[in-house]
C-alpha cells in the first residue's frame, strides 16, 4: 500500500512539474518556428532555421513564420520589459 502511494505521489509531482513549465518541451519554450515549417525547411535537423534555410522560404511560409514569431516571440529577444530582480529601478536604493 505504501509503495503504491509513493509511486502515485511521484507521478503527481512529475505531472505538476511538467505543467509548471507549460508542457512545451525542453525548458518550457515554444519553438522559434512552427513544426510544419521546420519539417519542410530545416535541412540539417538542428531544430532552428539558419540563414540559408530562411532564404528558401516561400512568401506564404515567411508570412506564417512572422505571424508565429509575433504570437510567441523569439528566443533570446524577449517580448516585454525585464521582470527579474531589480526590474524597474532607476537608481540603487539606500545609497
């Protein structure tokens, strides 16, 4: 009985962790490009579209990629203001 309860609690903890990360895969991030565009244009299968691969996009696919990036942002570019430690401070306090 205790063993079954331990297993159940472990599974619940794993599920809660996946949900906390958004269930979006590695690191909780959305891919920079939609899966259908990656499957079609990512020739080296690195999960990203490099400059050569981006150059081969059709105008329709380029529009789809831009729409995706507007909705999800780009990796490392951010979508808004920094909300980390010390965000919004103009001057150090207590000096």
